[in-house]
């Protein structure tokens, strides 16, 4: 499957899982999408560790020093799984996987080059061995009690946006 096909399949499956999906080709597009989906008054945690996170930072006027005090996290994640539309978040590079789980809104930046066809393909990409923590996220957090009443955002963010860049 070609890269454009993987991206299309990933975004379609992520959208089917109730994630907001966006594709951009440059930093200007990234900042435009962020200005549309992240309210300017919300405290936002963005670690600014990667080039893509650094490109996002100027469009986030109300930055929080820590994810615990943020309503939104904007971060680049390890990758995505086209087969399921899932995000792959890892603890590699000193990242806190809970940064994308604690705030009510998670905005995940996924590199086009890091969209894998299957989970097996993703695991094969860890040349240095597996990181300590890997979290797979498919859509906003949801759970249903014994009476099958759906609740959103109980065990993680109630809103998920994915930006492929």
C-alpha cells in the first residue's frame, strides 16, 4: 500500500472511531488547523520537543507548563495504525504518555512517514527494542456501564483530533 493510501485509510478509520481528522502539508497548515480546533483561551500543554511541536507552539497563545494544568495537549505521537485508525503513543525520549490522556482534549500530530499498515508493522519499527510504555488510542475515551450507557471522556480525553503532517 502506498503512503497516500495508508494516510487515507488511517484518517478514514480514525474518523470512524470519532476522532477529528486533518491533513496538512506544512507548518502554516498545522498552525491554521490548530487555530481552528484549539480555543485561544484554553491552557495548552505542548512539550515542544520535536520540530513539528515547535512549529505548533506559535499558534498556542495560552501555554501550560505541565499537562496536569492543561485542558488540551498538543503533541507529536510515535505513529498511527492505518488498519484501525489508532494512535501509537510511547514513553520514548522522556515523553509522559499520560500527557495525552489526562487533559480533556488531545491533539495528536502524526508524521506521514510513521503511519503503519498494521500493528505488526509498527512493532517491527522499534529497532532499538520496545519502549517502557506504549499506549494505543482509538478515538476519544469511551466506556459503557452494565446497562450499556455510553460515557465519553471517563478514562481519557473526551475529544481527540489527529493532524497528519
